[in-house]
């Protein structure tokens, strides 16, 4: 597969393709918090102080049935269900709540939407403090339907439910179509990508997308959203990692029939299991602000490297917001490369989660990973269509004794095909051409390092034409040269020869001294494309 990234305007490190030596290990399907062989406990909160939804008993019993079938026990806090409820509030302390793997808020409306601070809330100050401590200690939260219509006077709860989004209003119950945005998350993997249902569809006070990981949206063209319409982007189900805990919300579920629908039950069950830490996948609800926060709060790491990762995260987010998920993947791949050198706890894993998420949104999964010498791509360009494509590279690196040169171990291979496409007009090109260059990091392993001056290349133009020329072959260290420890030209085009498509590659040569320790060495080659005045 070939990956192409095109930009207009000046940009640095605008795209990336990572092709790595090692294996990428998928996250475990079972998280540490819950042992899949043991029953765990969840709490259903259906207590109301305001309008009471008729689905609350139906939902409660459906969750109890799910628990019996799937291995969790259910406690209920809802005085309106005297046969099921606990005798007193379970929100006594974070330690007391810690026995619950997750807590479900099932439409517990409390009437605080008038924003009167004197009006009693679902949780009083002491109960709220216990709940906050529970979340901070890694607890789970599942919000169902009108879970966004309670504790309006508690900003923290609005942030927990997701991006400050609160219930605003709803039209009459009707058929509408939901679109699954992330089909890789455990709570959406079983759903059709377009899912028509009859329900009560909420409009929210704000769009939470900036702060949450959207799982499903509503298509307002398929129903009448009424006066509170949110427009083309109407999230309905979302999740995020919040202050140490996990939060998941689904805005459907008003109708009793929802709780007999196997698809909806599967959706909610996986939300319970994800917040409980029992299942993982689909990017684990990571968000760009979450990753940016880890980077900003880190007290270690090279400042220049952190700034580069921050810029790449911003580029990835901008691409994602614009619907360019391949571009987001490309920038995230480069962010992952740079982050690997920073040593910031948790950063690598979270960027990997962002990659999984954005790949799920891409039509073809975006740029791919493969075994071999990794290749990064950077583009620095003026306005116009100047693009660079790097073909997939799949060879592993294996050193062998060189019979002709007994002083060294040698690896030879081919750089993946690099395609430069220049369709800029004369004004955009400003009378100039372009140049492509490359540089390598050191080869590293647990056994030791092989410095980048031991890697060289022999550039080639695969589609020769006037005005496009391959760069010189830099000598490796064993031959007295700098190798690819400094930028080396792959090819260049004059103003007269630049326009059109040029395919390039290079024969790679890795010379290592005899006696170099055996190990699983890996390095990263960066190929850059520049406009030249």
C-alpha cells in the first residue's frame, strides 16, 4: 500500500509512515482491575428527586439479568424500588465505594436544572466527595439517558459525564438513525454502522466532542430534532478517561423496549465492562486533550522533543477535526517516534491508543506499520501541490559477514520507493525546484548501539528525466565517511525539471565492525521533502 499526504502552506513534519522492526502487542482483553474468572460488583443508581423516567425499573432489572449472565453482582440505590434498594446511601466514602467496579447512573434526575444552589441534589456534599474520591482512585462511571440531567449545579459532574454536555430538551419520541463513529470500541463493535432505532433523542447544551471520544452520533436528517437541534455533528454516545477513572455515556435507552433489544443490551454491557476495566480496545476512549495533558504535566523529557511531539499532536488533532484521519494517523506516527525518546510515563501508550482510534475512523486504516527499518516522512513546503509518498517496507535487518570486506558485518537492502509529485504552478513554485534528503538515528538494542554513521545509501532515480538527479552516495564510518548521521541528499529537481512525478529509492548499506554484539537493533530513517528557491 502507498500512503500519500498532501498539504498546502508551510508545515514541518507534516506526515509520517512508521515501519518498525519489533512486534506491536495489542492491549490485553482483560485489564488488571477485574479478574475475568471472578464475579465483580456494580452499583445501579436510580434515585430521583425530580422527574422520574418509567424505564428506571426496567433498566435496573435488565442490568441485574446481564449480571447473572455475564458474571457481575448488582447493588441498587433507589428508594423508589424498595424490594431492590440498599437500606441507606452507599456513597459514604471512596473506600466503601471501591468494592464496585463501576457505578451506573440510570436517569437519576434531581430537578437541579433550574440552577438553584439551594435545591437538594442527587448527591449531597459528603456523598459527592465520596464519589469524586472513587473516580480519582480509578472507579468507573456509566451514564444512561438522563444521567446528563442531574446535579446541574456541580460542574465536576458535568465534566465527568463528558465535556460539560447536559440535557437541554428533546422532541417527541421517533425513529432516527445513529451512526457508529468508532466501530473498534468494545461497546460499538457489535453494532451496525448505521443503526435506526425508535427512542427519545436528547439535544445537549454543548457539543462534547472537544473533550470526549465520540462513539456514536445522531443523523438529524433522519428525524425532527426540534428547537434544540445540534446540527450535523450531534454526538449521542461517548467515553473518556477522567481524573483517574473511566466514564462512558449513552444517550439512548428511554424506551422500555431498549432494554429487551439485544443490540442495545450488548452496547450497554460492553460499556459496563469497559468502565470496570474488564475489556479494552478501540483506542480505550483516549482523547487528544488527555494526551496533551500528560505531555504538559511531565517534568522530564527534552524540551525540544516535547515541543515537537506537542506540535505533532496538534497537527493530528487538526487533521482529525477536519475529517482527514489518514493525515491524523500520519502525524501520530511521527509523534510516537519522537515520544519514544522522551521517556515520559504513559505517553507512548496513549499515543498508541490515539492511533488505534484514528485508524478506526480511516476508510483503509491509514498509513501502516511493517517490519524493517522504520521510515519517517517530513514535508516542508510552500503553498501548492507538492507531495511525497513512501511505499511500505517489509524487510527485516539481518547482518551477515561480508566476504569481500572481512573487517565488517554488512546488511544491504532497499529503501522503499519514494514518490515525489509536484503539480505546483510557476507562481506557487516561485521559480524553484525541490530536494529530498534523509538522515538516520542510531541503531539501538539492549546489546548496544551502532551509530548512524555506519548506515549509508546509494540514491537512485527510478524514472529518469532531465532536471531530476540522484544525490551522491555518502560513505559509511568504516570507509571514513559520515554515513546518514547528517542529512544526505536523496535527489533534487531543478525548476525546469521539477514538475511531474519522480520515483526514487536507494540501496541501503549498514556496515558494522566485526565483533559487534548480537541484538535486535532498530533505527529510524527520516526522509524529508523541501521546496527549493
